[in-house]
C-alpha cells in the first residue's frame, strides 16, 4: 500500500458536516477545544434551563466545564449523573433523567446535552424524544465509537432483557459536537474499539481511505488530533449512506456476556481472571492519553 495515499488536511478549529433532513437537519462539528467554545452552542434552541446527562466516569472530568460553557445561554444548567455501562441502559436508569426534569419543573423548551459515550447518548436522546412528547437535545460524544457511529442518525433506545435497543425512537439531535480532546482520557481499549469501526469502512467504500488508515495507524492509535479529525469526518460522511453488518454484529454480541467485550473486538483478550474483566467499570485515566496507558 502507498505510504501517503491521502494527505491529512491541516487541522481547522472546527470541521463541519451537514446532515440534510429538511426541517430536522443539523450540523456535526469536529475539532479540538470545542467543549469550552461558546461558538459551538450558538443558534441552539433558546430556553431557561439546560440539563446535562452524563455518567459517573465522564461527569467528574468534563461536566463542570460544560456547565460553565452553557452558563451564558441558560439561566439554569442542571446535571444528572447516571451509573456507567451497558448494564444500566434500562428503565430504572432512564427514570433518573425524567426525575431530574420533573423535579426541576422543566418545560418543553428545556435542552438536554448528552455528555458521554453511546449509552449516555442513547438514553439522553430517548428521554428527549419522550419528555413532553419531545424536547431538543445535543450530542457531545466522549468516545471515538460514539463520535463515528451512535451519535449520528437519531437512533435512541434502551435495552430490554429480551433484546438490545428494542425500546426507543428515531429522534434527531440539534447538533453533534465531536471534541477530539475528550478522547485523550479514553482507555486504549475503548480507542481501539472506535478504530475498528473506522477500519471496516475502507474495504467496503473507499480503498484510498483504507490505504490512508494503514499509513497513519500509529497516529490514530496515538490519538493524534489531525488524523482523528480526518477519520471522524470521513466516517460521518459514510454514516449517511452505510450501515454495515449492524444486525449480524448485534446478534453475535448477544451470544457473549456483554460485560466482557466491547464493540469492535472480534476475539477475547487473554486475562489472568476473565471473570474480573468488565469494560463497563473501566475508568478513564485522568490526565493521561491513550498512549500513556
């Protein structure tokens, strides 16, 4: 494969991908230092109250910064912190979001901000679709997998004991903000799961992109912002057209214990005690990049 099939474009303050869905159209912003940037929240629906939905792993790292960024636009910026992990993507956890909305007398103009990975995004989106028959919400995905997959397309849901993502709605966000700096505290295993999602699109859609991935894999594994920005933008473009193997993958995943494997892994890794492996409990490393772990 050629070593420089595609040059990485210079990293701009924010790249933009427009999802055209008539009156439900929205923008995806991709870049660095976006979480704290006021321009990312311009032109969002006006309201007196915003509610940040996060989890116990992400909220301690980033919730206060998002609250500060939103303070000039909303009189009240509330926070609800959910337990972390796929095991909590259920009715009791969803009720925590509704409890926060109702206890604070939130109206139908209230804007929800999903700050977390795919589970947080799915649950905040479903809560937004359901509360008062629909309130606005914004996706701020904090994992690479969520940035290239679950935050786009309006798929929101919770799980049922008899099936994954069986209770939900298609409900589009007002905006998706992919801040690549948030990936610097992502565990290496979770970064790899997102890269697996990126890699699979090359052979089925764009071999030049696949060649680019091969020649820039070290930069991607090192969470280089320029490389990630290029990859995330390409995947967002692809996601508007392709849904490769999702049904088959979901079925296969149900044959294994969900607590042991993450999406993108095709075989279990070797561990001294497999019973102790639980990605839902894997902490983000405060102040460390994926390559430091």
